[in-house]
C-alpha cells in the first residue's frame, strides 16, 4: 500500500484499529464539502484519536465531571514521576504543554532580560514573553535545519541577563533533530544567568540512537525545565494536558503561576488510561510511519524536496507562492500548515492516516498537472 499503485488508485489498506475515512475525490474538483470531508493536516494532531481505553475512561469519567479534579490528579502525577525517575514534587501539570511554557516565561521574571531561541521554531514562547518586554534574540537554524547551538550560546553569553534559552527538540516546524550532545555540553558548562526550557513535545516519535531526553539534568540543576505533552502521540490535543519536569525548587516557582485546577477531570482519566496502554505509543509510531512513507513517495515522484522529520509532520518545498498554495489546498478540502517565516518556500504538513495521505497525494498530483507546484 506504500507504492505508486496506492497513489494512482487512491486505494488503501487501513491500519489496524483505524476507522475508515470518506472515499477519495477528484484532485481538481472543488465541490461543497462537509466538515467531515475536510483533511485536517495542519496542526500536528494524531489522526488515530484517543486510545480505546482512554475513550472508555472519558465516557465513564463524565459521571465525575461535576467535581473538581483531585485524586486522579495525584495519581497521574505519581505515574509520571515514576516514569521519569523523579519525585512527584518535580511534576507540574498544564492545560497542554503550552501552559507550562507560559508558566516558565512568567517564572523566569525576564523583564529586562533576554529570550534566546532558534528561528523558525514554535512561536508560543516568544508570544508569551510579549507583556514582559524582554529582548528577543533569534538565531537562524543551521544548514541542517537544526538549532545552531554554538551561535545560541554566544548570543546568550552576550545578552542581558537573565536569559531564557528555548530549545525545541525535535524542532517544530522543521521536524529536525538538534545534537543532544551539544545541548548537554551547554547545560554542563553552567552558564551564568541562563535557564533552559527544553520542549520535547514530539519525543515519542523519535527513533534515533543519537537522541535522548534532557530530563536527567532536572535532578541536580534548577535552571532546566523539560516540557512534554499528551497532545501528540497520545491523541489528546483537544483535552489539553501537558506537563513540566523540573528540580523541586524550580517546580515550586512554576506553581506560583499555575491556573488552579488546570488539568480537567476528563483529561486526567484519559491520560491515566493512555499510560496504562503499553502498545499505544507503538501503534501511533507505526501509523505515523505508514503515512510518512506515502507522503515521501509522492514528494519524491514530484521532485519536491522535504526535510528529514522525526515527528508527525513534514516540512516540504512547494513551487509557487505559499499563501496561494494554502488557499488552493483549502479550496480542495485540505487544511495544510500555516506560514513559518523565513521558510516561505516550504509548507508544513501533518501526517494523517494512510488513506488520508493517499487523498492528499492525489490532490498534490492534481496541482502538478495544473502547474501549481
């Protein structure tokens, strides 16, 4: 199902456990579409949805939805602490990982300080810093589209303190890996006045022996916070649950900026059920790899360059004006990624189910037939 015949016919063999999607449609027709017909390949969501056990837990948990979260929050924190080899006091929950990023920006008290971050990367940290009037020091990605750690270190050394260094690894929107060895060396150097915010939202998708988590540093360093999420491989983007892992002293600082009862009851029970499903991550990775292969083959057939991705999305080159491409895709029932300057000759595409990726491939091939890409 991963070869050219799939792309020509649009016929897919479904991944086990996936529901069927609407049938394929002409790549050049633009009929009126219902929301269920639209391919949502724009926000790096997991197309598999909630795990069956998590879905059942949510349904059962509705009976407690009139109560404030309590024991289930404690249970989840204990499970996460054991998973990461830390104490419960080192786990801070958030309404998605983005709330933890916001807490960290607030907790570092960066008025008069500097945020050092790669360009392009996930935009939320810079956005959360706006009210604090911090200086923003962006460092372009290197030739491999990874963080240029050497230049980020130099900017941090020269910047007004305190410094918050944001590292997104794998990086969003490029999907590329940054050298974990170089990140470790920077942290190990104990730079004065520098706090590290390491975003590992796509950690579970990575299969590379040269990649590892930065969690080990939180046991002894108060200037490192690692952020994870249930939005991606666990399929819980709409339930909004993420968490930070930090030294106990740093975690306590973060809690001063937390929204009380931020983790809702249904998200808590879904997360607990998901973590008990020992095959969930494997299923998500396998489905993602299947969709990725279909996309790669289509892009290669069309001669469109793409960046090596270790996530559930791919940054690929387009021919033509990006805004026009995004609009044309929407007109054909496909939502693709937003612009990420300065990479305006590329588009970020989330990986859907194999059938969804086959449908996207047909649309893209239709665009080539019209000379649009």
